[in-house]
């Protein structure tokens, strides 16, 4: 199958350390929690994983190349803006999002109360109907840095279609 296939799948992953004195944003939603995610931008691991998945599916350089943490222009940047820029880039390359599926890996805070709002926010950011975005959550059962409450991670999978090939998502 060639690079001109009408359907492209991408996978993204991001992890950030939890830190005191930082607000917590996940999936574009601010969550009341005593610690937030440290990062050059706002540390939103969910939006970063989704952005990387889109970029990978479109055959573009990853988020670290597109928005390097050595560039002061991205310091404290809202990840909603970064994801918007990624969507514009994949659109310019002839792709449109079809769906987004992601898993938030966190011991704390509990993600379940925020999943619907996160999915709705993500859908709005990438131009999809709410039913085309899924946000799930899992713990690490006390294992590793996630289980030890040192950080939060996200795994995302996306499907892109070449413009004109999407089935019913116009």
C-alpha cells in the first residue's frame, strides 16, 4: 500500500511530571488538583499525545520538532493553540481527522468525572462531532512513576482521511 492510502492511523504518547504550584490541564480542561503537569508549554499530556498522533499519521515531524522546548515562543503556551496549529498543518497536507481515541494514565486525580468534558473539548479543537472522540482512563495499580503519583501520561490513537475520502464526517 502506498503513502497515498486514503486512511492513515497515528499513535501518540506523552508523559509529564506532576509538580507543586502548577495548574493541571488535561484534554484542554483545567482540573482542580494541588499539583499540575510540569512542561515547557502548559504540560497537557493529553493534547500533546493527540498532536503527536495526528502528526505521525500525516507523516509530519513530531511535536518536539514542530514546537521545540528550546524555543521561548512556546514557554507556557496553551496546548489548545498547539493542537490547533497541528490540525491546520494536517489539513494543509490534505488530511482531515476521522476519530480520536485516548487513554489517560493517572493514579490521581480521578479522571472519570472529567472524561466527557475532555472529549467535548478535544472534539471542538479538532473539528469532530463529540461521538468521534473517546477519552478513557486507567491507573497503574501503584506501579512505576505513574503508579507512584509522580506523573500523568496519555496514549492516543487517531484516524485521518485524505480530504474527500472521509465517510460522513464532512
